[in-house]
C-alpha cells in the first residue's frame, strides 16, 4: 500500500503578509539594543514559549545541534553512549 498524500508546506508569503511588519519591528529592536544573547527579547521569547507549551522553563538555543546536545548533557549522557529516539 502506498500513501501518496501531499505534504502541505507553510505559506511563507501569507505568513509574511500577516506578521511581517511586527516581525521586522522586533528584529530592529534587538539590533538597536545589541543584546543578541540573553537580552530582554530573548527572555520574553523564552517566557512566551514556556507558557505556550506549559513548561516550567524554556531555553532557546543557537542551533539544532545545541538543542539536541544540551538535554543529553543535562542527563549526563556521555560521548559514545547510543541514544535512540
């Protein structure tokens, strides 16, 4: 049996039309403040993501590799240990 259902991609043009100016304003604010790491905008984003997900804490990361490595480090999983998801 073959499933040929198409995967719907996000409509980036519609998203930009809906929130483009708000997004640009926030980006400009971060650039103007110069606080790219642990600044007020980052703290606000983390608080909103924690509230949205129902988590007690939220930590934003620079990239996906950091996002995968940090929990492993927190759980004291050492290099060489196999991890299956």
